[in-house]
C-alpha cells in the first residue's frame, strides 16, 4: 500500500510506504504501530458499542456517535440537528437540577460500563502481577 501526499503544487510529492501487505497481519496488530492490541481491548470496545446501543436514548445516541465516533464539535452537531449547542451539551453531559445531575449520556455510559471496566482493571492488575520479576 502506497500513500502519496502533496501540500502544494510547488512542493515535491512525498511518498510513504505504509505496509507492503496488510492482508498478512494478524487480527491483534494495530494499523499504526508495531505493538499488538492489549489483552481485553476488543472485549472492552464491544462493551462500549453495546452500551451506546442499549443504555442511551435515541437522541443521546445520535449526539454521542456524532461527537465521539464522527469527531464533530458540539456546534457542528447542533447545526446538523437544528438545535442549540447547549442542547447538545446537556445531552452529552447532563444538567444540574436540585443539587444532582439529570440526564447526560456520559453518566449513563459510565454506569453501564462499570462491570466491564472493573473486569478490565482486574485483568490488567493480574497481568501486571504476572509480569513482575521476583528479586
């Protein structure tokens, strides 16, 4: 695979070879970098996708996918949906009412992902203990 880039017509084209044969890579290898995926990352990514699908309302899901997955700013999302930027912010992060936080996709996702994060933390701690060399 070859990638050619040029910033302007006056500059020479820079040629970068990213990888000769991507099809020979295993499923655990990242596209950028030589290290393998950390253990449990695929399971955690699947848990995040599942939490976005099940724990959020349709309006929250729409904003979360645009903000985190599409990389749009709150203003861009607001223009796309035809709402105020403050509405997008409240759908993402909630709003304080009566001394507590109401709504907010991030709070719902955090609550839905607590079991998966606890399992991933325990697995990481176990891997760290196994990697220690006794003196």
